[in-house]
């Protein structure tokens, strides 16, 4: 190897070290022994966490203190989502909780009828809005033995007051996550499933993901650039809206559960064994971070200035620069 090559490698390593050493992940005092599945912050100070057995809590001081909010349920809090500072939604099993005052008060939206799923149990896993009126929920329908028997897609055009079932080419697979950029949206699920709409859900088209891995999460920065993650350490990226998906190699071999980009270049992935990956090149390469844990991370939220991860047995991690 020439002296020039050695110098080039040293420069690259120094750049990588500089880029990925600007902050650290540190644990926050645990609030429960239940697994935490979701986290969402509406500002650097105000955020929510939720998880197994209906656990739900609020902080207004950046995670120093948490106040539990009683939901009167043992169902899991699968996702917390706010479309702005005031309007938020919590998915709890087959229930949807809505707030219009930033989480000061919550009410259940009882739109389902007993005849909608006779003898079956729906499970809501992900919710996103394309604007203040139009929103989507995805999940699955199971029988009493907890076996998935059908996919579930719901749509609202009145801010979440009423929802209707939507048909898409998903088969009977479990759907894990939905993401929208204006009228263009994607849903991911079992066995490498990706479906896309370009007309706000009037029609859906199945995409070729090139994998049989279950895909748990997807994040699009615009109508062309997106990344999906899933089982067996799967990372997929696209630069053409999903017409083609390329496999990205990384050190991960187990399930990757959440992906989130804070700008067009920088993003995070979290998953099993406490893995946290970071990219600064639009997802082409991923560098493992020191999470200080080997426990699985199920939920993630990131902003330009702060990030949070939650996981097994009440684990809460905060990223600080």
C-alpha cells in the first residue's frame, strides 16, 4: 500500500470519527418495567412515551420528570403521533385516542361497530396524516387465537373523527407502518411487502422490494428518496420513489425496527440488541453507534436537535450533542 493510500484512509477515518462523535446516547430513569413501544416529542421539552399494558406518560421538562396518564386499558400503546403541537393520536390495540389540546385531555374515538369485524380482533399499529384532514391507519385483523387473517387499512378525511376500510393489494399480511408525503404514500408489512399510492390512496400498487424479510418501518424525505428497514438486518433504499429498491449492507443481522431521517442526508435506525445506526450520506452507509445497551429498542423519535429511543423493560435513551 502506498503512502498516499494510507494517508487517504487516515483522513477518511478521521472524518467518520468527527461526524459520528458529535453526541452520545444516555439512559434516562426508567418509568415502568413494561416494554416501551412508542415515543413522540412535540418540542425539546414536551414528549410522550407508551408501551405494554396501556402504559402512557408525559414529560414537560425534557425527560427529567414523567407523569403517567391513565388510559384505563391493558392493551398496548402501539404508536403515538402528532400532526402538529395540538392535534395528536394514540393507537391502543383497536382503540384510537385523540387530543386537540396538546395532550392535556384525551378522548376515545368509538367509530368501530361490533359488526365491522365479527368474531375477529383488529390491531392498529401505525397512523400518519397527509394533511390536517386526511389520515391513514394500518395494522391487521386476527382471530381469537391471535393468528393474522387479514390486512387492515383505514382512511379518514375529517381529521380522524370517522374512518373507513380501504382495499389494497396487500394479501392477508400484517401491515406495520405507513408514511405519506403529500398525496403519495407507502405501506410496509410482512414478507417484504411494499405498496404505494400516488393519488392519496384511491389506488395502490405493489412494489418489488426484492426481499422476503418483514419490513417494519419506512421513511420518505420526499416523493423519491426513502429507506425501509426490517427483519434479518434488512435496509432498503430508493431514489426513485420505490420503482427500484437497493439492499444496503450494514453490521446488523437482527431486526431493525425504526428508521428516521432528520434531513436529506442524516438519519437513524434502531432495533434488536440495542443497535443504533447512523448515516450522513442519504443511507448509503450506516455506522453503528454506542447505545450503552444490548436491550431491544422498539420506538424512536428524532428531530434536528434531539432524539429519543425506547425499548425493553422501560428503557429510555436520550441523544445529547
